[in-house]
C-alpha cells in the first residue's frame, strides 16, 4: 500500500511545491466538524472548505490515546491521497481539474473510547497549503473540531454557609444521555456537615431512596418511568457542625446510570463543596428572640429580620415541642403553614429590607423549658438570587431572665489619630415581648494583655431595642496593644446583675 501511495504523493508534492507562494487572493478557510457518541460508537466528521481552490495539503492532528481513526474518504471530483503512517497524524493531499468551492474535502470516521473526554478530544488542522487555478498559494485560516464522549453527568453545587445553619446542596443531571434511573454515593466530612435528609426534585423521578450507613457516606437511588431530562435531580440537606473556616469536599462516587431497559449507560460526575464562612457585619440576620417563661406560664418568641438592605424575601422553619400550645401571629409580609411542633414561614418585600422588622410572633401557653429551633433559612435578593452567608440563631424557652449575646473580633482603629479598639456585640433579650421587657442595660468592655492584666475599660449604658435585638459597637482605649477583650452585660438595676456569662473576643489578626 505504501509503495502505491508514494508515486501519487510525490507527484502531488512536486505540483504543490512548484507553485508561486503567498500571492494575494480572497480568504479561504478549512474547518473540521465536531461529533459526539457513546464509548465504542463510530462517529463521522468532515473537513470543509470555505472559498475556492484547486489543490492543497494539510495535516490533521488528534490524540490517538483518546480516539481511534478508522476510515477516511475524499471528496467527489477530486483526487485525494491520505498518509496515516504516524498515529495521531493524518496527511491529506488533494488536487482537482475544476474548482473546489464551499465543499467537503474529506470524511473521517473515529471510534469513541472510554478515554475520550466529555469535554472533547481536539481535532486540529495545521500545515495548511492551498492553491488556486494558477498554482498560486493562497492564504487560509483553520478552525478546530472535536470528538466528545456522550454521558449522563451528575454535578454537585458549591455552597457557602455559616455555623449551625442548614445548607442545601443540589445534585443536577446534565449531559447528552438521558437515564431513567441510577444510583450514587455522596461522601462528605462529618466533622463539618451533618446530613438531615435527601429531597427529590426532578418531577419525572417516581422513587428516590437514600440511606446513611455511617456518618460521611450516603447512598442514593432513583428511578423513573421515562428518560429524565436535564435539571435538578435531588438535594442533600446538611446542617453545619464545623466552625468558620472549615471546608468539606462533597464527592460523587460509584455513579451508575441506566436506560429504560435497565441497560447501563456511560456516566460521570463533578464534585462540589461546602465552605463555612464567618458572616460579615453586612450579612443579613434572622434571629428568634425572647423565650423567657413568665409566672403565669406564658412566653413570647419573635422572629426578627435585619435585611441589611439586600434581602427581598425568603423562608425558614421553626420547630419546637409539639405539646406546646402556640399561637402564631405573622406580619403582613409573612405567610405561615403550621402543624404540631413545626411552623414553616415565607416572607417577601417589594424592596430590600433595611431596618429590623418582626416577621412573626409566637405566644406560648403552659411553656416548659426547651429549644425553639430556627432552621432551613433561605434568603434572596431583589434578583431572586440566593444570599449564602447570613446570621441565623435560634432561642430557648427558659425561666431565666438573662440575655443571649455574641461578640465578634476585637479590631484596632487609628482613623482618629489615636488607636481605639472596637468590638461588635449582638444582644438578644430573653424578655423581649413580655411585660418585663428590658428598657436598658449596661455594657462593660475590658481589654487585657497576654498576662491577663486589664489595660483598658469602657462602660456604656444601652437602650434596649423594641425588637429585642441590639447591635452594638463597643469602644475602649488601652495603654498598650491588648491580647484579648471581655464583655460583661449587666442589668440596669442598681445591683448590676449579670445578664449572661462574660464574652471573650480575640484581637483581629493583621
């Protein structure tokens, strides 16, 4: 075969090399089409000419480890010679007695393999020489093609959340193949995330089951009566148990997909992750506040939103002891769906919420100590996009009259020409909404060196918020750089009784 090809190649090469190079002419282009197929299938591509030529040569380069070149054929009306001595490279030389114009120069057949990337294995045209009817070389451009492997693909979302908050990770079905069922395994870091459930999302999925044989591993199976279209397949619901700065990779393993006949189809996966971040001082807040049990056995709990000027809507879930007698009073912007021990709420606003607003008030009779959990909180901005990082905090029913308080990081401010140390503190009053609602309290900010000696102190009297949530920035100066700070919250009575345990905050790292 090589001996028969050699004379033709020699003649064509001599013909082409005798031509005058690089004369001005209208632009020509060679392009190669793209194709996709399952592993083991044969697909066809064409090398196409734009413009008019009489002869030419080019090389087609491909990755022989990813795809296999099986056959080739030339265009009608032209003599084509192919040389495929080197794997991964095909030399094509062609000549015609009439003009070849806007046509296919050759057709190539490739076999798709398991090694063929989903994103495509490149087909590249290079060393292009084209000639007109006078044998003059004319300029030409080249456009790549590719051959890709068709699969059914599962992709995991990438999420951000904050401490002690629910987060939803979506499993999306993509790809050119449409399975009718399948199964996979999700693996995650149980020191960062705790799985609560797996929710079915795709409308064509008739059955979805899951089980968690051990923390960090969950098996999921799904099936339908017809091929499933591209879209959200399911969602894994987690609760963060890690702290700010933690990250959990969430991986998809043992992915298997099947068609309507139960036959296996090619499948792939793209992993995701969950990052636990620290809410900024501009992050929205959703707090359950109150919960002090009164002498008559009643208690009041409110859900308060600080929208920061970015929240336009969202939803959340309150859970509590189902034996409690609870009367819910939603605001005009909030709608609820209540059942024993659980209340689901959604809210919306025509414009972003800037001020603190009370979304919901619970009046509880015959209250007993216990948790009022606030979970599954979702926030959306004015474009409908989800806001990832937010501060969500539950409350408790308790006989105590204390407050719940949270301190940020002590930071230095030199903008006024002298160093001041600032600390953001949030206070949630247990007595909010009760006849004994607090009107004021006192805050002490104490600065300490590394040996525990006090270097600075400030005392501030604070008026309590009507909503029960106070956002404070405390300020103090020190004789030298402090190592940490403590905050003491005291009642406004002359006795100055502590409202909660002392809060400690470390100096911000720079």
